[in-house]
C-alpha cells in the first residue's frame, strides 16, 4: 500500500461509505475527510478515529517503525 490515506479510502469504499458519512461519524466536515485520505503520513490517533468511525473491528498492526497493515479482526 502506498500510504495510509489511500488505504483508509479503500477501506471506506469497501464498507460502502461516503466521505460525508465518515465525516459525520467523526464529527468533522467532509473536506477534512478528503484531506485525510489525500495524506500519505497520518497521526496514529487520526487513523484510529477514522477506523472507529467505520467499524471497530479494524486493528492497526505495526512492526518496528514501518506501517505494515490494517486488517479486519
């Protein structure tokens, strides 16, 4: 995966959610969700909040300091 934002976008699309719906669940505006998805590097808290807004069954997996995966539990 090239970056976190792109991965989050793909997960959102897989879940059948719009940016607007995710934004509402995160208490953000749709344009902020768009900016999150456009970023290659994100804070862990941002990734966690985004995933929580879609489905609490996702977990982050890190190995060392490199991003490895986001997967469904």
